C-alpha cells in the first residue's frame, strides 16, 4: 500500500500521515506548495509521478464565511479540484478517501442525519462539498466518503484552542447554544481512515466523536477541563450573525461505522480530555 495524503498542513492530513508512518505504511503528505488543486495537469502529473494505491483527500477550501464572497474560488478547489483528483486516482487505479462535512445537509430538525439522507446545503461551502461528493460517487466505485464535523487537532487553529486562549483573557464569553453537533478529534478520525483504507468496505460513513453537544456546552466543557474560570453565556444563532448560514442540526448518525466492523469513535469528552492533555504538554 502506498498512500498520498493531500492537505498535509491541515489538522487531519497531518495526523493521517503521522499515523501511517507509525504503522510502517509508505505515504507522502502534500499541500499547496506541491501543486494547486485547481490545476488539472499539475494534479495529474504529481499523482502519475508518485503512483499511489490510495489517495486520502483532506485538502479543501475551509473558510466557510469567506466562501460566501468568493464562491467561484471555493467551488474551484472543493468541486473541480476533487474532479481532478478523482481523474488522477483513476489514472493510476487508486482508491480514494474523500473528507466531507455535515454541511451537506440542511441542518433542520433534531434527528441525526443518516448517510443516505438527501443533500440540502445552506451555504456555499456545503454546496462545494456536495460537488466534491458527487465527483467521487459518479466516477469511482472504490471510495470512502467520510462526513465529519467540528474538527480539532494539534496542527492549526480550532475552536478548542480559541476558547482556551480567550478563556485566559476574558471573564465571560458569548457562545451560540442552538447549533448541535459532534466535535471530532483529528487523531480519532485519522485512526478510522487508516483502519479503513486496507479494506474494501467502500461507501459513505459519518465519522465523529460520540455524543451531541452545543457549541456553548462544548465551550463550557473546555473551560472546566482547562481549569479556567471564564463564564460561558449561551446565545441563539440569531444574535451571532455570520456571512454563512450555519446548520442548527449537525447531528450525524455514526452507527454504520460499527456495523461495518470498524472500532467506534470515542466520546467527545474522552477526546477532549486527551487533546487538552496534549496541549498542556506542549
């Protein structure tokens, strides 16, 4: 097995490469400095030169709010960039892991989304990830689409780091309380990816840490576990407007993971405990 991991500079790509290396699996992490996802020839040339048997496609345009003002750029990276990566994968006979998001759903109601529920993105970013999923599903048979949410990890900025920083600076913080989902530790998501890629258990999976929580309650948990006294004031999304509409219901049913024989994800609290211990050790 020979694995090409895109988005190596990001939270997830970094952890995937790190875990593959620890398992003795040949791999290479690449990012924007290696080639542009919007340059079809550059994508193909790189894949042809490395000739991976698996491509883990973590790279993406992820600035959700900025995407609203530059939809063409977002679509070029997440939509057409994925088309180019799919074509390159097919040219060398590689299977693919595509990282997607809860934002492909409309975010209504309070029932967890199933893997076969219809699309209904409410913002540009979500639409671009639907385009990416469609590219994979329409052209490939050997693929894993992993939808995840609220990722945090050691490599880069994330909600946990931000809350800990602000919690040391402020006495109170206003955090939205009506967006419900599952924070996901990049280390745990990487483990699932590395467990999946040697198999032929293809399809769409929802992979996130177990348990549903609001941003406000997650922030409160972060403060408590970090020993910070900053008070979290819950506010509705309507009082915290952003350029991109956020889904209120980001719950995703992750039962398929265990049903397919993979080790289930740990709980959100367990993941946060391990991540905070990692941050405190820095």
